[in-house]
C-alpha cells in the first residue's frame, strides 16, 4: 500500500484525470497557436474554435466524471 494508489477509489481514476487534463492543455495550446491565422475563411475559423471549446468541455467533463463518487 502506497500513498499514491491509496488516495484513489478506482485504479483507473488517475488515468482518467490525466486524459482529461491532457485534452484541456492541448486545447489551450491550440488556441495559443492561433489556427485561425492560417486560413482565410471566417466560417472555418469559427468551426475550429467550436472544436476547441468542445474538446475543453470533453476534458473537463471527463475529469468531473472520474472524480465524482
């Protein structure tokens, strides 16, 4: 019994939290990279931003789902 695994009720909980945090961080890094600067269409830029917001929502939802009892 070690301190890291004893604080989680499920063995896969750290993996779910790590995956959710990874999705959020990668989405934020995508925004920092300004993907809308490389295309000329406003519609495509809006679609990219909606995809980024959706990815953040999925990541936050995954962390919330894993952390609830």
